[in-house]
């Protein structure tokens, strides 16, 4: 993935946003294709524990292109640096893969009173419930869009991995739209970001930060995810103005 692809909406000569329908097709497609790649990458990190192969690939720098994009194009220097430090710190662990698997379980799979459940319902619906109104609303979004979740991933529709994968799906749809056909899809994606992700991710990231873990990897990923969605929403707001 090229780190030269900008995630910032192009502007016209007056310094104002070029607008949803004012961006050249090639630039528009490149913008949303990059966002889709980032969303899908983040989704994989919340869907399951890292394997030894994935850890080996990260140690060889395979995540560098995405991290550079997030650092420079999304202005997430602090969040990216934190993740890089966490990755570097894995080298001092006796068994990094097992330690990270334990952290994943501690944060996302055990008692909700001490963990950070990756479900929007838990954070949104006031009573710390699961599969409540938020999950039902998310399931309706998936069904209406023809978006299906694999049987192997047996989680409710409001699991963060599914929600990020769905955002990647919406970004891919945006990338394929030419001038004159973008506004409705763009507004849907913009509303989804604000009302289904940005409203609870800061609290989720904060809880991850409070947990006791062997590595800072997952708390750093949570902070990066919250920051990325905030930046994408802000950029979308500027584009719509």
C-alpha cells in the first residue's frame, strides 16, 4: 500500500473543500480505497489473537506502510508512535504470542466488570448490556446492505471487528462511485462513523488503557482505532461543508 495516498480531502484554490461531487474520480477512488485498507486491517486485530506468523510479519516491518499513512496523512503521530513502541517491546517477552493471546482474552473475552468488551451495546445503551438496541440497529444495517458475516466469526453485529469491516465495505462502495452518485452513500457513511463508532470508541480505548496487560499492544491499537475514526469523521465533515 502506498503511503503517498492522501486521506485528506483535496481543496480548491480558495482553500475550501472541493466537495463530495467536486473531486476527480481517480483521487476520490484512491482516498476511499486507502481508508478501506486501514479499516480492514484494524478489524483483523480485534477479530482474533495474533498468530506467530502475524507477529513475525510485523517484526519484519510489514505494517510500516499503513503506520506511515496513519502518522502522516491522518495526523496520528502519537498513536502510531505508541504502537511502534509496543511492537518493539514484544521482543523482551519470553513468549510474545502467548502473552498477547492472554492480553486479548483479558481485555476482550472475560468479565465485563474489569475488561473492555468490544461491543457497541455495552458502551452505548446506558446499562452495560449486550445485544441490546445498538446491536439490533447494527444488524439491521448489515441486512439492508447485503453484508454478511462468516459463520466462523460467531459474534453479535455490534462487535468492533464487524463494525470496522462494515466501514471498510462502505469505503469500498464510495471508492467505486463517480461524480454525481456519491452524496447519498457519503452521508450514510459519515452518519455511521459519528453515530455508531465515534460515540463509544473513546470510552472503550480508555478502559483498555486502564487494564493490566503484559504488553501495551492492544491498548495502543484501541487508542489508534479511536483516533483514526475521529480523524476520518472530521475529514468527512470538512469535505461535506
